[in-house]
C-alpha cells in the first residue's frame, strides 16, 4: 500500500488504515525500530508476558520441582539476625 509521509507538528508520520492496524494487532503503544533501512512497527511486548501460564502448565506436568532438592544443615537452621 502506498501512502505519504505527512507533517505532524515538528515531526513527520504516516496514517495507518484501521484494517491494517487490526490485522497486525496494533493498539495504543507500539515499538519502533530500524532494520536495514526499514522502519518496523511492532506491538509492544511485555517483559514477562505468558510466564504465569507457563508456570501453571509446568506445575500441572510436575516440572516445577527443584533441580537440586538436597539441603544442608545451614539451610535447615533458623538464622539469627544481629
């Protein structure tokens, strides 16, 4: 789709048609980056998105146990803070 770059205050921008925004899943905030001379617009991803579902699935499968379940006497005793 061909479009023009328009002036927006001191900046420049493009108007993105609603069907393209919906198809790409873009909403209010996006990430912009440059790759090999192209400006890429991506949906903002949250740093830990999906971790809660992955943890619940690991628990259901029994994959959430400690890798080293052994403990030492140092770990078993109560600590006294001074």
